[in-house]
């Protein structure tokens, strides 16, 4: 299985922080944002990784990440997205890299507390199809929301005013090789972009979409509020556990 980190876009919601740099190069506590999705893939046992970026500062990724040696990788691949065609448009650039393998796709501004390896391993055992990771949230109307019946997903609705569940679709997607044909059939949405939700719903319609629940916290970092929240969550997770209080602790 190969890994793909989607780190394009203009980051307009974070302007002026993104006026002279790519959003995914901004700091999250003590590391650049792009470090977190790459490490998530490495922790899931994925060693062949492609970073899809764009904009005026794409060259800075190469200066920062080089060949990925800092993550224990022998090689790190790059692709360039022209303009803002949406997540699925960025994904289409990775077809040559995948070479028919299954892929694990991560949105470059998504951070998660625990390893996604259980979901990746479950997908390896699937005969075909796709798998997405869901997280229960209090504000589901902000996200793509999965309608669930037992162990099946009936559909995904993007930013619904009346969510059919509290389970948001996170920025972690696992696809088999049929994803490329599905991407080629997409039509631009009202936003003028090729939407990843349409890819997921294509798998749902053919009955091959599975899902896993995400453990621990999950956040994106695409707004000022979520950028701060991500930094605080990472900082808290790195604090050493408090020493247990013993009878003579205060003597």
C-alpha cells in the first residue's frame, strides 16, 4: 500500500499567515503541519509516500522534507497541483505513483491522536473497495456526515443543515485501484471543484465502502481556531504523565 498526503490549496482561511507560505508548512506546536500526516502514514507501516502540493511555495516542501530521511524513508515523492481543483483533482495526480496499488490518502491539515494502523490493516484484509474513518463530533453540520445503518454506510452528505448522524468523515481515506476510474467520472460541484465526497459515494453505491471509528482526538487545522486547537492538543499529548502521589510525597 502507498500513502498520499494532499497538501495543496491556497489556505485562504488562514490569510495573512499563508500570504508567503503554504498552510501545511505552518507550525503545529513544535513541528511543521506536514510532519504529522507523513508520520501517521509511517506509523501505519506505509513507506512509499507522495506529497501533492501547489501554489507559489511548493519548492519549500523539498527544502524542508528532502528525501524523507528524517521519517526513516528511503525516498519521498512529490507532485504539483495547478490551481485549486479540489481534493479529488489533487488525488488524480497520484495515479502514476500508485501503479495499481491500494492507497491511503490523508488531508495534509488533519491530525489524529492515535495510530490509524488498525484501519489500514483492516483495509488490507478487504477483498476490494474503500474504507473511511469516522469520528463522532458535536458539530456534524461542519463536515461530511455519514448516514449509518448497522455496519453499512448508506450515504455521505456534505455539510448538512440537519445531519443524519453525529459521525463526521475524517480526512483519512483508503481506496483500491478502482478509485482512478471513479475520479475520472466526476463533475465539478457548485464550488467548481471535484469533491472527495463524490468518490466516497461512488463506492457506497456499489456496496464496497467499509468504515472504522477513529480513537482519540482528531482535528483539522485549516482555520485560526482549529490551528490553535491542534497545537494545544499536540502540546497536551506530549506532556509527561503526572507522577503518582505517594504517602511521603509531601514530607
